[in-house]
C-alpha cells in the first residue's frame, strides 16, 4: 500500500472568527469561577484557536513573500 500525501484542508473558520473566539476564551479563563474541567476544556480550545490563527498568519506571510519575489524578510 502506498501512502497518500496529506491534503491541505482549509479551516472553515476565518482568522477574524478564530481570533475573536480566542479572545473570548481568554476573557472567560481570566474571569475565573470555572471548574478545573471547564478551565482545561477552554485551555485546549484556546490552543486549537491559537494554532488556527498561526495557520492564517503563515498563509498570509507566504502570499506576501510570493507577491514580492527577491525581497528578504
């Protein structure tokens, strides 16, 4: 059996949506009053959202680099 190359699947959430949800997660964690389990669940969601935001920022950086060939960072 040959391995199939991983297909890049675009997230369904935009950068702006992910950033706003991440900000909400942070507000809820900072407000406190949550159980340990609720806090852990929110923390895990925050990590997912941070990765998603980083994905979109990396994509934007790649597009900018492609639009300006020969330019150094």
